[in-house]
C-alpha cells in the first residue's frame, strides 16, 4: 500500500494538533477543577470559622482581680474590661454567655477570678457577694458615724479618717474648715485602693456637686449666711422623721430664732454627748457645751449632722405656720405633731411619754 506523503503529513499534523489541543483542554479542566475545589475549601473553611466558638477559658479560675463597671457600660465594654484584667479569654465568649442577663448590673467594683469561663464570669458579676466597697450613708449621720461606716466598708481604721486634714478635702470656703455637715449622704462605690483622705474628699465633692444649683443667697432673707444654712439644715435633718416634716420643723426653728427663744433641739444636745437615744432626760442637759441649745440661745457653732439637699432647701423655705413646738409622739411610726402654745406642747409630750412607757428604752 502506497501512502501519499502529503496526506501523511497533513494527517500527522492534524493528529498532533488534536493532541496539543486535547492536552491544553485537560490542563484547563484540571485548573478549573482545582479552583472549584480550592474555592469550596476556602468558603467551607470560612463558613466553619463563623460557627466555631470564640476562645474561652474553662472552670472557675484562680486568684482574684478587681474590676470596675462604670455607669453606662455596655456588655461588650464590661467584657473588654474583664479581658484586659485577665478574667476572661475573649469579649465574644463573654457577650455570648451574658446575653441580656446583665441588664440590671449596677456600676461599682467587683472582685472576680482570673482565667474564668465566660459563664462563670457572668455568674460572678451577678453574685452580690462579688461587689465590694459599697457603702450607704443615710442623711443626718455625724461625721464620726460616717467614719465608722467607711471603716467597716474599707477596713481603714477610724483614726485614719479622724487624722485627715480638712484643708486637703476641697471644702467650700463657707465651711470654714469644718468637715461636719459637708460629707454628703448617699450611696458610694469606694475604690479599693483609696486612702481615708481620698474617700472624704469624694464625699465633699459630692456635696459640692449636689448643691451646685442651690441658691444659698436665699438664706439672707432669713438672716442666714451659707454656713448657717447648712447648720440649720443639719438640725432639720436630725429631727425630721418624714420628708414633709422638714419644712415644718424649719418653721419652728425660725419662729424661735425670731423671738429669741432657745431652740432646745435634742439632737444638738446628743451631738455634744456623742450618744444616740430617743429618751432625752434632764440629766443630758447638764453638759457644758455650745451645742447644748437648752443653755445657749441661737444656732450651734456648726452643723450637727450631714444633711441632704432637701433639708438644705427646707432651711431656706420654711412652711407657713406659727408653731413653736414639735414632738415626735410616735417614733415607731415617725409621727411628729406640732403646737403653737406650751399647753399644747405638754399634751403632745404626754403622748410621747406614754409611748416610752409602752416601749421602754435602754438608759443612756
């Protein structure tokens, strides 16, 4: 068989061309397949990553660390605070565990552990025992009583508070260097490393903040300078059993000052004694002190307690009335009654004496 060489070359070229094109097609197909497989792996990995749990510790953790939750902090912000302190491993794990559980979390200082699981961290923040340095200072407490409350909350000895130089506290100029009256009552979150001086300065700062909008010049119409306004407020705060009593007690005080009648406020007498009792007797009136308002007319030399804004406002806004006397006839119910004459006062005092007979008090 004779084969045409031209035909062979053409056929051969044709076969070689098919081989080349076929090889290229195979390579392109392989590359496409790899791209598809590779892309699928990438997107699958990415999808897997999206469902992987965030880094988290396990267990209850070890040691302790103190963190502060600031008013307005979001759950994520709290998580960042915990992560920075080494308490949790990631913010994401904490926020996932917290959900909406921390909506009622109060600002303040919390003692937690390091290396806690997110769930454990959430539980710790919700445990009241974890919160530290919280103190509530009621209205009308003496400075000495405030020191005791702060000492109990911080374990700083009372004597450290007593030694603080008033000049270091930023007192208002009208305070004339007196701490009594300017330790504002309220709830405080005490920094764990604060000194006695810093804690008292915090309370003085709260006084200045809370009274920023108080117009002390209104006291001039009643013959009171700013320091005397606080002194009157401290007397009112110490006597008032109910909020509505403040303005009425203020009226009794101003009526007595106007006619030169001794104030005879028992809390001032007890302040001189540094004793607390509701059964004040004649023996208590024997103390020689400018705070004995049975012996000395006019105001005491300074505040006898630490009042709130409501009492300060009442000192300059007495109720309308002609009362000269008031008696807390039922201390249990904090019921106070008022009188314009001595005869009416004796009737109210008889009510109180009956209450004392029904509710004997320890001798003090």
